[in-house]
C-alpha cells in the first residue's frame, strides 16, 4: 500500500504558526502525566482530538494494578505479567514498571484520586492472570473516570500548560531526520503548523479498526498512522487484545463488561447453561484474556450461538450492586438485572498491544519524538497485556517521556523557527461514501483478522485493504472523517501484514493454521517501518527479547505482496 507522507497540503512559508517547547499529542492519562512532568519554565501544548475526557483512559473500568498489600511482592506481579505476555515481554522493562507502580499510584492519591476503601484501607480486587488481590478501583467500576477527573484538574492548574480540545493532529512535521512538531487542524477547522523542540505522542488505541470494540469513537489509531507516515518504527502490530466480555445486545453500544466481575466470582456459561471455562483452562474464568477470548469463540462455534453469558446469580446481590453500579445501569436499560439475569457477552477489540517502538525513557526511532501509553510497544505487555497493567504503563511511561523530553528541550537550541516544508495540492478524484468504506473495513477486520486468524483469510483482508487504499489514500480530505479513514487503513494494513508474517500462535495472536507457539523461531519482535522517500513499507525482525528494547538489532527487508520473514 503506497502511503502519502502528508495528508494535508500546506506551505510553511504561508501557514499559520505556533511555537511551544513541548508538544503533547493526546489527552489521556499518559499524555497528561507527560505534561505534568515538564519543567515549569517550559511551555507545553496538549492537543486532543475531542474533549479532554474522551479517551480510553477515561473508560477504563477494571482498575490499576500495583503491589500495595503487605503480603504481595514485586516478584509476583512481575511473574504474572511475564506469564500473561507469552514469553515476549522485556523482563527489565516489566521489573521497572512494576517496581515504580506504587510510587505513581501514590502520586494519583496526592493529586486527589479517591480509590475505593475497605475498613479504612485501599480495597484491592483480583482479575484474570493475577495471582493476588492487587487491583485498585474507584467508584466501583468507574476507575478511569475518577483518575482522569483528578489528573485533568491538576493539569488545568499548571500555568505553563495550554490545552487544545477538538484539535486533530493530521501529521508529524519532520525535517532533516528529526521531528519538529505537527500539522494540527484546530477547533475552528484552521490548519496550524505547531513547531516544538520535543514532541510526545500519547494518542491511545485503535479499537475502531474493528466492528466490535470497547473503545470510544476517537480510538482510530491516529498516532500509529502519523508515526508510520513519518518513518517511525512500529512493532508487534499483530498483537491486538480482544476483551472477552463485551455486552452483546442488538441496538446497544458495545459496552465493556469489566473483568472484575469474573474476579468477584462470575461464571461464563454457554447457551445451554454449561459453565465451559474449566474445560479449556484450569484457571477457568481467571485465565488471561487471550485464553478466555479464544475459549469463548470456540464455545460459540460449538453451540452455534452468537454469544455466551456472564452469570452472577450465585453472588450476594448487595456486593454486585456495590461493586458494579455502572454496569448495572447499562444493563438495566435493556431490562437486565445483573444480580439474577444472564448477561450476553462476546469478545471485542479492546487494546492495541503493539505500537510505536520505545525504549525505557519513551524515546522512539525518530529524534525529537517520544511516546507513551497504548500507542506504544514498550516491552511491558509482550504478546498479551495483563489486566489492569495499562493505566500503570501510562503513568510510568508518561512520566518518563515527559521528564526525558523536558531535559532534551532544555539542552537543545533556545531559538525555534519555521522550517521550509511543504506538501503540494493534488486532485482528489470523484467523491465516495466515507462512512460506507469505514463500515466495510471494520467488518472485514472482524471477520478475517479477529481473535482467530489464518493465511487465506488474512490474504483476503490484505487484498481488500489494498483495494480500499487505492482510491482512499491518494485523496486529500478537509475533514476529520476522511483523515480517520486513511489512518484506519494504515493501521489495518499493518495489523494484517504483521499477522501474516507471524506463522505461530502466541498471546493474543492465534493462527488456526499455526496453532502452536514456536519459541525456537518466533521469540522475537516484528517491526514495520516505511521508507519516507519512496513510501514503500518494510517489515523486519527484532532479535530475541532477552536483548531488551534499547540494544537489540533489527534487520529489515523490503516488502512486496504478502509479509515475509
């Protein structure tokens, strides 16, 4: 798929300019934590495509994991993370994030986050893949909302931080091999060239590439796509985590039904009332998400039924209503009493495990560009994210990226200037139905590149994406819907090509034609990077993960047609 360098025509000699020391793209937890880490004598501009609260962080129900209980140990949390990660985590990264977790959680409390308590102490829950109770929640199942409330309030009080809501980042500005800022269309639909000494990418996930998703509408993979077009290395794009339990009712939004229900003892049953998870894994409902999702898909095939059900009828109703008021409200709108009725669920796209390759400071392959949060591949999650480790990663890496960027900005040249960059206007051709193409793309990704994949279906998906891209990518749009569609096509193409290349099953990547894990040949990362001069994609292999993110080497080979090792 040929990919244009810039989606929007501009000429820096005639454009509207804005200058800032540090530009933060994305207003979720990682982005705001990064903004808070910048020194007070430096200017920060935070841009977010929607309202500040509209992010995956805000919708996080399950909680944040941390070693808080006296009987818990860092080593246990590290081990749980490594096991869930399918032998592809970077052990040093995992150790760093887990050990730093309690300090970052304490910061949230100092900033006003009110976590749930029990008998005067922090209440701790358990979720799939965790060997101990270590999940902090807030307001039952509204953890993300409460954390974001507190962090947004603190960030708005910082005198050196300016926030642009409803501002769409179309592309990164690059010049002489370095990131120089971004092309941003502001709330008044005016293109702005924002020049920054350092830029931090915290744009979140890409769940909207699939039809069934827990993600909000803003999660269209914009950060992944703009980084890819700028020649930044992406990694492990085949690993997209599906949440096992997404509400499945005709006419409803695909609401996430938190894993914490299973942590409290909820059963998964099929259409016949059979509790099936013990047949697939000894950990039953508390198995990691990849195993539960795959088990549900197989049980749906066995029963020829479009969903399975969560059953909480054996749990004290008072406990259920106290812990899960938000889910109770959502289900009540459809006439379901979660204390007694079965909740229909099936897997839905939830979390982008792969992303922009970063080291432990959040440094990307492009000088001047840092990244944190769900948009990245840090080595923490490996091939499958352990439940409730994502908010933790956003905090730790947001802080690291912000601290590193502020140091780099202080050490760089004090003068900023508009550099001679331009993208010419070219004909856009006949109009077409953007919404229809988007629906078609999301549907084919769900059918052909979902929880289970195989080579014929992935090749079919790749062919369809190339067909869409042939008439979508050359166009120059002037509205967000068009740019989002182009970004979704880039991300979908990366996911499918990487999924074709990894001929084994590991973590959230399950190939029905290669169902076994192959450590001998595949305990390695796949990298994707575009040649910004020619627009041609490359795919490579980053050698064994024991080398770590920062010092392992990558061998890239040119791609034509299907992805090759």
